[in-house]
C-alpha cells in the first residue's frame, strides 16, 4: 500500500533496472479486455485501472517484457494491486472530505522529476499515452496522488516522535545492526559490447568512451549524469548512471577493483568487463566499523516510527472500509477452503 501512496516517489528510475533481467521486445498492443474487479462506493476498479497503475509504478520497463511474460506478471499481481486501488479510492475520498490540500509547487516538481527519470529514447507524450492518459488527465492523477500523500502525512504526523532516551535504548539493544561494511556509492557510463563483437566495433566504442572521459576530465567530473543519460547503454542511464551503494563482491572483479581504488569525485580510467567499457565516478565511500549513535539517529527514528505508522494507517483504512460499500469480484477474492462436514 505505501508504495502506491508515495506518489511519484514511485521510483520509476530505480525500477528501470528490471530491464537488466529481461530481453527488450517490441511494444505489443495492450489487452482490449477490461474486467471489473471491484467497486468502492459505486466507483468501478477494472483490469485497465490495474494495468495503468502498474505502468505508473514501473514506467516504460514494463513494455520491455515479452508480451506473454508481461500478461502473466500482470495476472499474478492483479489481486494485490486491486486491493491497493481500493485503499487508494478510500483515502482519496477521505482526503477530499477533510478538504486536504496539495501543493501546486510540489505538483510541478513531481512532474519534472517524472520527465527527468525517463530514458532518453522515451518521450513523455508517448509514456503517458501508453497509460491511456492525456497530459491533462495524467496531471490530474498525479494531483490525486499528492493529495492522498498529504492526507496520509496528516495522519502520520499524529504519531509522537521518539524521545532521545527511547532512541538511545534502541541503539544499545540493536548495536549489531549498526555495524557498517565497507561500501561505495558510484555512477558509471557503459558502452556495451557483446562477446561476439568484432574488433572494429570494439575499437569504435573504445574511441567514443575515450572522448567522453577526456570531456569529463576537462570538466573535472562535472556533467557526468548528463553524459550517462545521453550515452550509457545501462538501464542506470535513466538515473544519470547512479548505481547506488554497493559493497565488495557485488560487482564483477575488474569493475570492483577500479571502483574501490578510485578517489571520491574523480573519473577513473576506462574499465573493460564482459559487458563492455565503463567510466566510473565514485561519489561516496563508507568505511567498515561501528556507526555512532549520532550518525544513525534518523535511521532509528524510522525504525521506531515506521511500524507505528504502518499500524496507524492499517487501522485507519480498516475504519474507512468498514463504513464503505465495497464489492470484490471472484477474480481478486481468495478461494475459500470448504469446511469439512462433521461425521
């Protein structure tokens, strides 16, 4: 539920990494069958609504799946997604009834983030059209998500913040979970080569990435994210090449060795792996060892308030549902196990 409520914090860019695991395919036509799954106070939730919500969450990567694989995946997640949409409708009604207001500046910022998270080869107009939206209707849906978020935040704000004493007690009891392993945060640009690529193709790729490195060295690393979006063949290009944080043993040896020996902020030498040619920029290094209380206070707050917030929202939505008129079709209802008759 909370993934849905985080509006566009939907993490579209992060989820483009799904395409690393699946083969790229030509977009196929969406299913024309539109099955009614549920109603909330008379408002229908259909299979088309579920597919649109999935596209909202996973972005263009969903269209890179083979058609039969995509259809099967959508079928499997439909019951859970339909339940999320039921909760969404209940929260939207509650937000409107309490006259919760969203911030126009937040809407503008969110739309810009969505557009910026799309890969260079995906146009915003094509992306929203694939979801059955016009620019106006898409903006209206995002506005609703932000309205829900604001309403949820109002409820979560009622949860008392943990005291310093509570946080210190939590820290002492869970010290082991605050041991950090050596890790780095890095971005990269990949010019992909296939194992069967001939030397001419590899040579051209190498020349291209050498020019990119020269450009970055001259700019002292500035503009790395822009060049990654424009040139990188990795799905991380949607995030400006950002790979997030990773420890030892998570990357192929040549990549790991280069990344862990580079200085923060510098663009290293070109690295060749079985995937192609890489340029790496390390943005942060974390040493191993016990993290101090002051360093992890924000994490502790989340660990304490997170479960409280989840329980608060579960109870709140259960209360809304008890007052609503909700129907569920057999397509999303779990099958009931027949009770054996007494002999």
